C-alpha cells in the first residue's frame, strides 16, 4: 500500500485488541493527515474489529477525516454575526490567496479551508480559526499576513 508505508510498523506498536481502535486511528490521522480506506481495512483485520465499526468511529469524531486534509486547517465563520460584518469578503480573499474555487484542500496539502456556522465568539466577528488559534475582526487586507504565518518559508517567499 504505497501511501501508508509505515502502517505495519504503527500497528505493531499496539495490542491487537478492539480498545486500541481510537488511539490507532489517531496515530494514522496524525501521520497521514487522513484515514486512507486501505488503512482502515488493515486496522479492522489487525484489531479484529468489524470494518463497519471502524468506519463508524472514523466518521463519528470530527478529529478524523476520510479525505486528505492540509497541514493547517483554516475555518472561516459564516454565522450571522460574522456574515453581516464581512465574512464573505474574507472568505473570497482566502479562496483567492489559496487558489481554491471552493472551500477544500490546496494542491500542496498545506491548507484545508472550511466554513463553519458560529464559533461562539460573535463579539469578535468576523472571525476565523487556523488550527487552534482564533483571529478576530478579520478583513480582506489581513488575510495575506495571516496565511504567511503558516506557510513554510519558501512558500511565503513564492507567494509574495
Ligand atoms: S457568528 Fe461567527 S462567531 Fe458567532
């Protein structure tokens, strides 16, 4: 399985018991930034857990993704308070600067852009989150500087 070269090694570190399922999935998510379907099949066999149960866990928790995601997760709030204070313009700028037509993952897997409905901090509107960091009162003009913080040095130079 080309895209999961260390899976066997990873599985060897865990007892082949069903209660290893969540930590094993977390480790695969950390290593590959998503849960490739072939890996889920191997996990099911190794831990002797039905594949349906593995898929149930993989789709139940927000921390898991069945699609490849970028190194950084950018979440833009489009809830009412953020919307009326200019979030759509911020989203447009993010899409443009990340060269995306719609929210999703950049070709280089550096960023995944998602929209969310209210982050519970409407007083900071319009607001976005990058990984665990919250950015308040965003404007289009602040977007390039925000992305620059997360780009690798060589990419930041290329984007300037
Ligand atoms: S509407 Fe954006 S944080 Fe509530």
